[in-house]
């Protein structure tokens, strides 16, 4: 049983690398889209009709919606946040206080810190993360993304001939990404005892430099 539990834990931990990279990419896309919008908003000369703006908005909406849909896919062959939560719900005894404490070995007040962090994850005094935690997180993820998932299925991956009423908004996209980011941070703490993780990376160069020069030089 111990070997099987460790095998499941290690598998989920590997999945977390893929999930982290994918959600991080979505957050990067969101950040860049917002920053470019801010550049246009701050410069009246740029506020003119342009097919480029329409293309940028449509491309962003489609790519971000598909990315969110990818993390909601709980199919057997999928590696996604939804699939991870589903499997953890089926095997709730894997994330234990004992295993979590092992991450803090060598820390001068290891037991105090590890127990405090684990209490926040599992509940005060619990010896493992219970099934209710995973059920709640999975339900929250699905509920937040259900309209985006339906939109991708009906209008991006396929084109349903039936009329699609009330498509999702950018606000719903932001809300879904916020939930994904929150859950990702929670499970990074759960698997690796890494708290206060900033998912959005820090750029090592000025990616906005291209906007400070004319794209089309004067004739």
C-alpha cells in the first residue's frame, strides 16, 4: 500500500509540472494582452479603428478559452487540473501530514511550520487531506469554467448550427484564470511545501521595448 501511495504521489507531482507550465502560459498571455490594452488606452493617437485590434482580441479570446478548456478536461488520457483533482478525490489518503512534515526536515522549527501549513490545507489536526477538499476545489473549477468550456465546444473546436446566446465575457475569463491560479498555488504548497509562489514570471528583459520605436519607418 505504501509503495502504491508513493507511486500515485510521484505521478501527480509530475503532472503538476505540466499543469503549472500550462497555467503559467495562460497567465502570461493574459498579462501581455492587458498591458497592450493599457498602451493603447494611454495613447490617443492609437485609438483609431484597426483590423489589427480586432484580430488581437479575437486571437486572445480563442487561445485563452481553449487553454482554460484544456485544464477543465477530465478525460482519462488528459493531464489537467481537473483530472488531477478528480484522481485525488478518488484517493484522498495520499496527502498526509507525515509526508508533508518530511518537506520541512532541517528547518529549526520544522514541526511548527509544517503543521501550521498543513492545517490550512487539510483542517486543524487532520492527518490527511480529506475527500471534501478535492470535491470542493473540483466543483469550484468546473463551475467557474463551465460557460467557457461550452463556448469552446460550440464555437471554437466545432461550430454548432444552433444559435449561441450570451457568449462568455473577458471578465469571466479573468475570473476563471484567478481560480486556476489560486488552486495551482494551493497544490504547489500541498505537494512541495512552497508557499507564496508567484506564478507569473518576472521578465529578464523589456518586452515592451518594441513599442517604443516606429514599426513602419517614415518613407
